[in-house]
C-alpha cells in the first residue's frame, strides 16, 4: 500500500488511465510488462477458469507488477 503523500509523487511520474466498471486491465497468462498503482476506485483480482475473486485492490494498492527478473513472466491473475 502506498501512503497518500507518496501516491501524489508517484502519480506525477506515471500515465493516468481511467477505466469503466468491468473493464479487464490485465489478464492471467499475459506477459507482465507494466505495473498499476490505484489512485482511486477499486479493482478485483480474479484467478482461474472459475473466475474466483482472490483480492480487491483499493487506493494505494499496486498490482500487475512485473517480476524483479528481466524475463517478465506471465501474469498469475487478471484484474478488472
């Protein structure tokens, strides 16, 4: 979780994107090439063919982040 003051600093360094409810931001199995920081709203993290909800991200949460390795593995969940 990113605290409020740091969130403002991060937000100034990134591209801001707004998405509609239900829009899939990243999909399970896709190459992980970018991370997302929640500035506002909420995001559900879904896994598996049964679309099981495993987490809900809120303001300050970071998700979809690539591995610290240079191989950028596939995502293990999708987020909407």
